[in-house]
C-alpha cells in the first residue's frame, strides 16, 4: 500500500502522462487511509474517478465524505443508503 505522499505524487505523474480517468480498486480501496485525500486531489487535477468497492464499509457519514470530494452525486446517495438500509 502506497503512503499518502507517494500516492499523491503518483496522481501528478498520471495527469502529466495524459491520464484523465482513474479507477480506485483493490483489495478494498475504502481501507486505504489516504483514499479521500487522493480522490480530492484527483478532482483538483480534473482526473475523473471511479471507486470500485464492495460497499461493506460504507456508512452514511463515509458516503457524505465521498460526496464532499466529488465522487457521488447527491441523487445517488439516497439509492446507496436505501439499498444498504443504512
């Protein structure tokens, strides 16, 4: 697992290399302590992101954090919460 600074440097390298789309997957990406900062940085760099997760660690609070970094549009949050019965 890359540390936070290495991950953020990697995002800059990807953008410089012309990458505009990035899928965060795993293992389970929700376990990475720098996931939210990485998603935020990717958004700042105009890198479109996708998060592939089994959703087991999603809580209403975590979903709000993902939304705050631009990953989940507000309209999808209700669907996710409803499907998980959170």
